[in-house]
């Protein structure tokens, strides 16, 4: 289960409950949110989809504890195109 809590306009706390519960601090700029979603979903929804993407590729304990959302694309070059196609 993925829970996204907005701390301020650009910072979110994400909790992933699995065999081990993990917490992650994620930053997301308004411009990156608009680039990926054209404002069709909320920042919280984008972060949740991003964690779903990550969890298909690695365990929650392997996800960085703190990161800026665009960093995902450095590890997984297909990230942006995949996210833009997700319903």
C-alpha cells in the first residue's frame, strides 16, 4: 500500500507498506509535474503512480529514502514515457 502525504507545495512524504514499511521524502517541482501530466492528475497521484512504477522494478527497501522525482529517469530511462501512458 502506498500513502502520499503532502508536506508543502513541492515536498511529499511517501509511506510504502509491504513486508517492511518504508518512508520516503520526495520533491516534485510544479514544472516537472506539468511536463509529465499536463495537469491531468494531482501531484499526489503522480507520485503514487511513480512508486507503482518503481515497485514493479525493485523492492520498497531499495528505493531511495529521499529524492527528487526526476531522478527516477536516471535509473530507469523508460520512466517518463511509461508514466505518461499510465491511466
